[in-house]
C-alpha cells in the first residue's frame, strides 16, 4: 500500500491551494492512506491563552464542512484530528475516514501542552486515555497526536498490539523539527512499525508577540527508524509504498522481543 504525508498551510487561501494540489498528488500516486496535520481546517486556535467559545465553535463548524471534502481523496483512507463538542465538553478528536463508513473516532488527545503558542489544556479537555489500535483497511494503526508521541510507552503498547503504522498529526514549531524527527524515529523503532507524521504550517497572528509559528517537515520512517521520505516547502506532499509484512516481522526482532514490565 502507498501512504502519503504532507505539510499544509491552514490560512484560508493557502489551505485551498494546498488542498487542490494534495488531491492531485494522491490521485497521481494512487495512495491508499493520507495523513493530515493536527486540526488542519481552521487557523491555529491556541496562540491565545483564554478560551473563546465563538472562535472554538467556528473552528468546529469549519472542520465539519471540510470533512465533507474528504471524499476528494477517496478511495484513500484519511486520518487526522478535529475539534469536537460532546455535550458540554470539548475535545481534539483523532479520526479516520473512508468512503464506505465515513468518519470514525480513533481517540481524543490525552496529553495536552499548555504554554506559549500551545494553550491547548486551556481550550479543551483530555480524552479518555484509551490508546486502542484502529483498523484502516488492510492496516492497523496506532495514533499518537502530536505531544502524545513523546510518551514512548504508548508506542511500545501499540507495537505489542501489532500495529503496522504509528501516525502522528502535528502542529509544531520549525525550530524543533530535528527534535521531532528524532522522536518519531525512536517511536517507530520501539513499536516496530512505520512512522508517519504530517505538520501544520501557520504564522502567528500579527497581534501575538510570542514569537511562535508553526511549520515542520512531515515524514515517513521505517520500522528500524530509517527515514524513507520527508516533506519540504518545495515538495509538501510525499508518498511511499510500504510493506506491512516488514512491520509484522519487526515485532520479533531487537529491541521489541525483550520482556519488560
């Protein structure tokens, strides 16, 4: 199966242009799975510390509208995250989508940062802490939403559950790109799985003085941590053909086979 990762701008004009180009790329490559960045369909909410219900609900509505456009990528399976209201609670829900079953929850983000540029715990609640694998066509995936990637015991648990892919939708700063790639490679090795990540690109609002911005490479790495492909500004979408059997075989090799508590 072929899998695609990307880096997407999420200002209105940039997103529209990037989306059309992503659709063309996925069709040309005949990709079977596309990973989107974290909350890609509305400008990043978390520059400001104070929760604003009007902004949050606009983001929810715009994501709902864009999710109807996921059919543009069919027959590929699409994986990403979205802001979601559940009664009085708010979540960052990881999802998978396909043309037959529509959108399905994978899990809601559990490990939430709360610092300059990333005031996420001030805006929405933790998910339930269930890190269950999800079946996406012929592949089993484990989702680690951005910060969750750094909790490496989750990668180990996913590996023990037999996942083929670790998918990490991200919104991270360009200055930390190398650190994130290093962590993604380590997580793939620990799980004995392919590691995929896509990243959001967005400049901070002019009114924000934090100095933060979003941007970083998407990547596809192999079960031994080898970098198979990375996105760049010139090449914002990359596709690689993967072999699920390699991920299955990796589970019985070092260091995955070693017993642990």
